[in-house]
């Protein structure tokens, strides 16, 4: 089994509706997103999935959130843009872009350099 991981980031603002602390106010993050895929099959070149392709897949998703107020971007206009929800939504979007022989292992969202949330399907 091979595991391939890439990282990217986007900058966005949000406010957590119903949250009792400071994060209920408008604030922003540089969100670092880390995704890992797994596969057993190598192609004719000897790679499981091209790093460039995975980075492009992730960027395609993150571009929809970059420099936005997430509370106005679907689906975060209906649910809070928490690290938990971001990780799950990015997972659900990314899995649709991957070939069938590739398993999306996990999506991690870093809200800050010391705070990370990881979503896995199971």
C-alpha cells in the first residue's frame, strides 16, 4: 500500500453562529489543508497517482473558498464553517475527482500551526 500526501492552503473569514466564545465574531484563518490518498496499483511509469494531479484536484476545490467569507459560500451558508465541517465537505468533494483505484484516506484541516482536525470516512 502506498500513501501519498499533499498540502495546500487558502485564506478565508468566517463566524461561528451559536458559538459561545470569541469565534462567534467575524475572524479569519490561513487554513492549511492536507490530504492523503492510498493505492496499491502503480501505473506504467511506476506511480500510484501523480502529485501534480492531486495538487490540482485539491486546488480546484480550495479556489472556491479562497479569500471568501465562508458563511456566504454553500454549504457553509447553512452549516458552520468549522474545521470539522470543512474537512468533511472537502473530503466529499475530492473523492468525486479521484480515479476509482485510489482511496481517499483522510483530509486534515489546520486552523493554526498548532490546531489540526482530521476527517476519515470510517
